[in-house]
């Protein structure tokens, strides 16, 4: 079986697809992955021996230079992403059996169109449930197209979201489909998602409430990270009590200025050492004290298991990794699907959230005390044992079954 995986986004979009690629290869499939050409992605995929076809422009410069919430240049970027699907991904998918795609709507609409033209099976995979239409929650909203405030009819808002998606991407998609002999589609969002999308999240951490969609929840996709921690980090960990980890992944500095330094000061105020992840905001120590250690790319699975708590932004990947590690969490959501994961952490009792656009050192310290309470620590340890680890196996076997 030949499988092509198409993804575009930050580490949280690339790493799960890489994990699926590894499992498919272990089961005998031939796999190629179309992913952004960022150097850190290329290095990680090389470590995992996943063949990669560079697709589109690097993501990190885009994320770190765009003003949060700004729609400037959005149409041009969307067109470029879609063109890559009709070009690079289409060429890569020639002769494959299955095309699995995840990412922004221009990516997945283009990917399904390519699969339609080639006559191969298409699977839409999501790594968070927030974007899938559901009467149980509001749509997340699209950049530059805010949803009306105060409206409580979720289904009506999802219908509006579908019309907004058509306005933003319908003509763009129709033009490219016509160029390869395909007719327009009726509803670009639902065309991309299909009526049978896959949801690669854990059913305990992220339970899917039934809707009209026939969602297949496979469990989260991850690969066991065998990389050793750097020697200097190990020395720091060994030199004292477990520190509190602070990291915000691919969030840009503009979104983190109100929280990053107060978070470190709050941790210190509670008497804990700190490990700070640079992330895409390129965070640096606030001073030269030896109670703070800064890391770059690192094995989070191993580091979290040696941490007293994890303070993070609430991405799907970090939330899942921290929950699997059995470590309490303090989530500081800044947007997108992050409030959803913050709510899930709180509801499960494995941590707490502090959803304040401008938190203070005192308010963060109070939230950290809640996260580090004995009951929270015990609950985090208990829930970790319920998190599935076979998500990629489930997904891979479904693909093999579909391909016969």
C-alpha cells in the first residue's frame, strides 16, 4: 500500500502525521509525507526516517511575523497553499492508494480535489475537534471574519461559518478544479471534511459528542520519543527538586508578552525552579539566576515526566503529552483551540486554566498552587493511565482495511 500524508502547519500538525507515517511503515506501507520545509521539521522527520517532500513556504517565519488576528495577506497565502496541493502534492500522490490530509481549509480542500482527480481514497484527519461542525459548541471563527457576539444558536453559527468559508475559498477552489477538469463543489468546508472525518484525539481527554458527522476517533497520534535529554539539562534536573516547565510552542512573542515573564516570576514566588522552552517566540531568561534553565528542541515526553508541573498555552500536542506524563498542568490559552483544551484539563481535574489576557504574577501564582495541590497531582497521575497509546495503530489498520 502506498500512502501520501499532506500537512501544513506548526509542529502540532507535523508531528502527529509523522507518527502515523512511522507506524504505517512498520506495518509494511510505503509512505511519503508532504510537509513545510522548515529546518526543524526536516531534522525531526529525518530522525524518524520519514521521506518528506517539501511543500509550500516555511511556517515559522510566517507565524512569527504575522500580527495576531490580522487578515492581511490571507487570500494570497491561502492561494499559495491551495496551489501546492494541486501541484506538489498531486505529483507526489500519483499512483498512491490513499491520501490523508490535515491543515487549514485551503490545504484540505485542495487535497481532496487531488484525490478526486486521481481516483484515490481521501481521508481528512483532525488533531483537535474544535473545527468540526457540532451543535455542542460555537465555531472557532475565521481570521478577518468574526462571528456575531451573543448568538447562542450553535447550529446557525456553523451554517454561517459554512457560508463564510464559501466566500473566502469557494471561487479560489473552483478555478483550480476547473483547470484539471473538475466541477465546482457545493460547500467547500464540508467537502474538505467529508461526512466521515477522522479525529486523532484521545477519547478520555477529548470525548467526541455524537453529531450528524460519522466521526472516527482513533486516539491521538504520537511516536515514543527515545532521544536522551541533553547532559546539561539532566545535570540541572538532578541538582534539585523537579522544576516547573514553561513553554508556549509555536506561539509568537506578540501573543506571549503579557504571560511569559509573569509566569516565570510566579513559579519562583512559589519556591520552584524553572525550565523555560524557547519555542517560536525565542524566549530568553529574565535574568542570570541559576534556578532557571532554558531549552530548545527537546524530548518533552522525558522532560515532562521529570517536572513538577507543565505551564503551557493549551495546544493539542502539549496537552496530550502532559496528560500522558501524569503531570499537573496550568494552561494559559491565547486563542484558536486552546480554550477548549484548557477547559478539558480543568474538567478532568488534571490541572487548571488561567484565561486572562493580562495575568499578574500573583494571579498566576494562585493558579499554580491549584495545579500543584495534592488532589490535582493524584488525579493527573490516575488519568495518565487511561490515555490510549495505540492511535497510530488504529489509524494505520483502518487505512490497510480501506485499501484491501
